[in-house]
């Protein structure tokens, strides 16, 4: 039996924490998580930290494969999630039903927030494409890597915020207005893989297959994720 050391982004945390006890009972293995933001994961892996399994947005995982930090053949896609829009609980919900409406909602908000993770990088680019990056610069809010934008929405420090729906659905004190309009939505696929020389690679691969199996789909959907 093995202790599987997992480095993972928080996007799939709630679903995977619910699934893990069954895997541990069935396999006899123990899963030990380290949760981190995407930026921090990239730093940890390039610095040579050792884990049996890494789970994160597939684009960044593929970068680690190119760097030789993840074995290409071990890569398995796990789930996917779009970007949601949230406001403080009880606050008026802005119209985000079209790209123009979304643009008006962002311009009207006193503060706007997104993270430094994949969804935040995308939102920064979207603000540029919408031609409003300069207008929101002074009212932009964020959180440290690995943080959830919902926390500063709930506290009142951010009026409208954007992050993966799977990272917003569990935050108390906020209301999810809805997903981004389809024309500008960004679906992130989350995947996992094993670093070369992982001491428990076989057990880690079993865990990946368990997370990706059809039997896990109900838990994924409950936590704002869709099967990959």
C-alpha cells in the first residue's frame, strides 16, 4: 500500500475530496494532497519538488510535460469547467446575457476581480479584447495564488468577480449570476500526470483513472464540473 502524494490546483478540490475516501477504502492506498494555485504549482515543479501526481489545468500541465517534469504517457484528462460570474449574496444581479451586456456590467461595477490562475489570465485578455482594460485597471482586485475570488466578493471588497464555476459554487456569501456568454466563454480542461521517477506512479495512475471514470461523474457535476 502507498501514500500517494498529490499536488493539485483547487478547481477540482471539493469533488476529489468527496471521491477520495472510496478510492482509499477500495485500494488500501492513502492520498495526501497539497493544494496550490497554478502559478505556485509551476514554481514548485520547476524547482524540483517531488510528488507522485500533479493535477491542474491541462494547458499548464502540458507545459510541464514539455519541460520534462511530467511523463507524457501518464497524462489523463479529468474534468472541465467554464468561467462563472458572481456578486455578493443579495446584491442585484447584472445582465450578462450578451457580450455587450457583460461589458456594461463590468464598466458599471465599482470593483472587478479575477485571479492569477488560468481563468484570470483569460479574463485579463478578454478585458483587452473588449477594449476596457484601461477602465478597470484602477478598480481591479485579486487574491494570492491559490485563492478564490469569491472570498473577496463575499466580504464586499469586490463587487463582481470571475473564476471557474467549480471554484465559486462552494463559497458562502455570494450568488453566481451565471456563466460567461457563450461567445466569450473559456472552458478549462483539468488533467493529471505523474512526474518521472515518481515513487508511487502505479498507484497514482490508478487514482487518476478512478477520478476520470464514469462512476465519478455525479460528484463532478455536483461540484460545478463536467466530465472531460
